[in-house]
């Protein structure tokens, strides 16, 4: 595993200090910011800089997809996430038209360019002085992308099916290995849909975590502090409109029960009342035993109490069959968030993802151990029915048929999408294939 950095950057930290603005659009000139605000009993001091502008808009969705792909790849020591622009857009929940590839490129460059200063204060009473430790850190250390130059218009565009390599910083990779990145409910994010609501959900979910790690039933903030925490700038009436629209979506989709406004101007106090507040302590304790951090355990039990015990049993069953996870906590969290990847109705025990094989499949496991190459997958370039050829290649790679959701995803693919899927199948990139088809169901 190598030496882990002493400090980690978690999804919780990112949302609390507002590295990614809630706003959908920010000017490229917004390259530096400095905020001081208080939420509850905690004071925050953040100083950030971003060569190509502060992250905002789709950046949070893209970042979550990168984290997910890193985990699915087994959290490699070199911090590498290898995918395609098409696959990354699909997993982040966005369209795959030409405009979105331009926005994806901008998003990756903004995220690679952001750095911020984080300070911790330790007071020494005897010496009447404070010891201050400061770290300047970021998320991506390097991004390698392939582009095509359109000479007719003089522009460069991302190649949708070319390999995209993203290297995470050691501190960021460490937090994912520790299972600290899935505080958010992917199903809630999908239901919220609207970017502003998704972004505000991230910030709320982070700040409702109390000092003991449990989730608060309500959260009270001043408008001034809250706008700083969310990275919302500009006129107060426009800022209020941004919040109101997001509030309506979150109330409609069952995350918030109500939002109360009291007072005037920047001193207005907002009180958020969360719809789901109870987390069964017995289920929380069960996840804590598996190494899951309390904030994430509380969120999982609050969102999906019925999934906890089956997920724990499924992971334990895998491990009893020889599966050794890189991070037991991270796998445990993933099993709750994505049960179809771990639990099958007829066959509860699935696979050893380390070997990419079904636990009971001795011949394939032996081949992996001996380093033998599996048969090369090929997909005809111009078959009579291209989708049928892709289905055949899928069955050969996964040793199963497509689920209903995966068939629906395949039928919706454009010619460009089918080309990208063909490349992923030939490269045996299982997680990327599943992401392209919009399905997360049973691995082989």
C-alpha cells in the first residue's frame, strides 16, 4: 500500500470549506478567494487559488465519478484513474454531445489547477502560544488527455474514446482508500437532477455532521456565513433565488422537510430541517465494526437501513472465499451504495474483484494467478447488426447476459458511443463498460 500521507482530503472536507462553488457559472477571472465563516460551533478560514478559475458547475459531479472509478480500479498505489471522456461523462450523469466534451475538458483543467491552504491551530497554554501547521494541497497531480485539432475552425476537442488518465494527489487517494468519499447518496443526486440542488446537497450533507460524527436533524446558519460556505457570490437577491430553487428540489425529493427564513439582509438566519434524521444505532455499530467512519455509517444507515445487513454478509462471504480488499471499509460502503455489484438474488456471493473472477471459478482464478492472457475480445467494425456484436462481446467478457437496464443503455448509444463501448470491451475495462451502459449490476 505504501506510506499514506499524514493528512487526507475527504469529500467531507471539500464540501465544508467550499472548494467547489455551488454556482453553476463563475467567471474565469475568479482565480483567488479567501473566506472566513462559522457554521455551528466551528470557524473556517480558507484561502484558495485556481489558475483557470474556481471549480463550479459540473465539477463536483465529475470529481465524484473520478473517485468512483478510482475505487473500482482497486485504489492503485500510483493514484491513477484510467477511463475515456465518454465513460467519465456517462458516469457523472451528463450528456455526451460535443458541448459536454468541451465542458468536461474545462472541468478537468479547473480541478487540476485548484490549490488551497488549510491550517490547524494547536494552543499551548504553558507557553501562551499557538502551534500552526499549514498544508497547501489539491486534488489532481496530473491529467493526460488526447485531443483532435479541427483545422477548419481552429479548435481542439477531446477525443471521446481516447484514453484519459487522471492522477490523484496522495492525500486525496488516501481518503478514497479509507472509504471516506461516499457520504452522498447517488440515488438522491440523480433525483435532484438540477446542478444547484446537487451542489447544495453536498454542502448540507457535510455540515450536518456533528463533532461526534452523527448527523444533525436540523442546521441553523446566517445567510452571510452560508453564502461563503457555498461559494456563492454576487447580488443578495440573486443568491437567494439560487438557494430557493435548490431548496424546492430537495424538499420535493425528500431530503429536506422544510427551510425557515428569519431576519433581513445578510443577517438572515436559515434553519434547515432534514427529512430523515434517525439512524439505527445497532446498524451504525455494525458498520463501525467493519471500519466505516461514523459520518459515512450514519449517512448509509439513514439512507438505506434495509441494505446494511445484506451488504455486511455479502462482503464477509467474499472474504471467506479468499477475497482480500484493499480497504475493507471502502468495499463495505460500496456494497451498501451499489448492492447490485455485490448481491444477487439467486447467488448471494459474487466475486473476487481483485482477480476479476467469480469466487467459485477456479480455472479463471488460476489463470489470473499465473499471469496467463485471456482470449482477445474482438468486435467487428461494420457488422450487420453492431449492437448484436457488442452484446456477444459483453457476454464473452462478463460470462452473463445483459440486465434490462444495460440493454436499455445499449439501445440508447449513438454511433460514437458504440465505438467507445467497443474499445472498452476490447480493453477488458469492465467498470468502464458498466458505466457506459448505465448499469451497475452483477460483476463477473
